[in-house]
DNA sequence: TACTAAAACAGTAATTATTACTGATTAAAA
DNA sequence: TTTTAATCAGTAATAATTACTGTTTTAGTA
C-alpha cells in the first residue's frame, strides 16, 4: 500500500486498518482494533493521521446524522445508507455522482462533490420490527 | 406560533429565533442571539429545547461536514449547499425528494429520508478566487 | 554509514460540543 | 387553590477532538 506521503509505521497501520474495514469505523474503533497488537499506539496519533490521510485524499471523513465522525477507505465518490435505528453505515453502491448532478438546474455555486446519507431502517432492524415512530 | 407541546417562554423564544433565521444557526449562535434580550437564558436550555423541538419535528437538526450541529426552522424536506471554504449552509430549494428517489433501484432498506449536502464553493468565495486545492 | 533537520510519536493537557444533575421556579392538571 | 409535572438556571460531567512537549523515528545529504 503506497502512502505518497511521509512514512511511519503507525500511519501505515491506520491506513491499512481503514482500507480493510467495511464498516466505516470511528477514530476510537480504529484505535481499539489496533491497540492490542500495538500497545504503544496513542489515540492522538490515530486522530492526527486520520486528519492527514483525509486531507491527502487517501481516505474520506464521513459526517453522520449523529455520533462521532466515521472514516472510509473507499475514496471513490459514493454515498451511504444510515440506519436511524442502529446507526449502521452501508455503501450505496448503485448511486452515481452523475445521477445526482442530473437533478440540478444551473446552480450558482461551483459544485465539488456530494454527501448523501440515505436515512433508512436497515434490513436487520426491519426484520426485528423496530418501532420507528420515536425517530427522525 | 403553535408549539403543540408544553409551553415555556424560553422554548417559544428559541423556536421563534430558528424560524426567523435563514442561516442554519448552531446552538451557540442561537444562545448568543437571544442572550442580550434574555439575560437569564442558559445554554443548557438552548440545547435541551433544540433536542426536544427536533424530536417533535418542529425543527431539523443538520449534521455538516465539519463543525457543530446546525438547526433549520424549515421542516419541509430539502437539501443544502455547504461551502467547503467558508462553511456557509444554503438551501437547495430546487431539488426534491422525488428527484432523489428516482435514482434508486429497489433498495433493501426502508428509506425514511435523505440528507444531501452539496459540497461547493459558494458564489461569494468563488468571486474572491479562493484557492481550493487544499480542501476536500 | 554518520550527521542533521524535519516529521511523527506517546503521553498529557486543553478545548469544544453536548448531556446530565440539582434544587428552585413555572406551567398544567385536578 | 392545591398538587403534580415540566422546565429552568447553574453547574458538573462526558464525549470528541485538537494542541502541547519532550523524545524518537524518518528522510535527506555528505
Ligand atoms: Mn463507504
Ligand atoms: Mn435549510
Ligand atoms: Zn439498523
Ligand atoms: Zn463560501
């Protein structure tokens, strides 16, 4: 895995962990995953590298409707399902930026990207008949 | 302005302030706006009421790509431009939920809404020729 | 390889955003 | 009215994130 930026053992570890993960982990989740095998790792290092990696476009920072920021190793522009019941974040692989841009008519702003969270009840929560009247 | 929930002077003030505002203020901005005319108002009361008002669907809580939550007195489903240079949030009035729903094919999840932030350089920042290579 | 400078580290402190607690006040219900 | 429940202000606590500091690691160069 190429960093294209200054190397450190920790930076490589953190990037590898995010790339491997499919569940859009938080900084703290990444830290907890790596800590057992790397006891000297500090949470500050995780935060610092997540910020650096995202400004270098190696990863994407996701703001979700509630809770801490999440991180995504898939840097292709794509969008997310967000379950309002269990807060799970899943990729919406079938929606493309070109589809979204189609719904505009001549915005005055210069558009540089989209963040789309599709609020939903995920399959699993739906099976469990979650009462959803309290949410939103 | 009807509350349809327990009344308090502070609750009414806060709701009125959000409804009046066009700029999607943060809790702290609302507090600062109201404090001079209401010296006894506490920030905790602002947070508590913002949470209550949004669970009662009187207002909407907005998560933005960075910074604290913002609040919106317009509860019609609508979407936002978010300037990556100055963090300004503007309504995207021309995009409808039905337009967004069109771009799906049979999601497994039960969709309950969308949060779309259109990342952009706003008109004003664009005029000022903001260098944008450092962003995103 | 050895030297130097820059970057990154761990550990900790500080800051920001938000929520929880407590005893006093206000609103709603009886 | 009297009673009960909700809300308040003020404060403390928690969660998320960033900043600081002295040490270690990496990178550039002789
Ligand atoms: Mn993703
Ligand atoms: Mn709005
Ligand atoms: Zn779920
Ligand atoms: Zn701007």
